[in-house]
C-alpha cells in the first residue's frame, strides 16, 4: 500500500483534505513544505469557515477596479482556487487566516455578557495580521455572532448596517 506522503500534494488536497477538520488540516500541513504550501492556500479552509461559523459562502467576489467603488467582498474563494498560483497577490484571501482569527474571536465572544463586549471584541483585533478583504470578512463574522447572541442590540445592528453599506458602496443621506 502506498504511503500518503508519496502521493502528489494536489491529490492529497483534492481527495483527502475535504474530510478533515481544522486541527487535522493544520497537522497535515506540518508534514512537509509541499503539503504546507498546498494546504495553506486550500479552498477547504473556506469550507471550514462556513461550517464552523454558520455563514453562507455564495457571494460573488468583485474588485474595486471592477465596481468603481469599494470592494464587494466574498465569503467564498474564487473558482480558480484549485489552481495554486506561484506568487499570490496581496488581494488573495487566505481562508486559513480568517479561520484562525474567527476562532480566536469566538472564544472571546463566548464570554460576552452585553452588546458592548461584542463591540470591544470587534475593535480589539490586530488588523495588521489580515489584509482588507480578510478583515472585512472577519468583522462580518464577529458582528453576525454578536447579533445572534444579542439580536435586539441597536448598536450592533447599526454597526452591521454600516459595514454592509461601506462594502456595497451605498451612501445614506440624513
């Protein structure tokens, strides 16, 4: 029987990683450099974000150049994610980083007692670790979980509406 590690990394990613949880994916990526590169940029992290945090992942990604306004961000990876690029651009979404940030935030959100605590979690994340699209997705995850916990909070609803408007390029005139 052939060893798992004699298989090409792409085959491991496509055929095996889809059945693994986040901890198993992270452990498997530590085996060798080829697997780390393949798994680090894998579309399976986006699936884990969807599964773990209950977000739908079916929006279409647009760039700021295409829309003429701020970027409309996606909660799903682009369809070309099966092909691994050699030099990823700064606009690529790293779903693994989003999963890690959202996991850390979920621990903090579990102990919130008021909606103000959710706002503190929203504001305290070190944004230098994520690029702009990743930060927006992380912010949306935090606000969605805050609204699930405190559905009648006017401040969370207002902030969530501002985030959505900012990303869609909608301006409200008062």
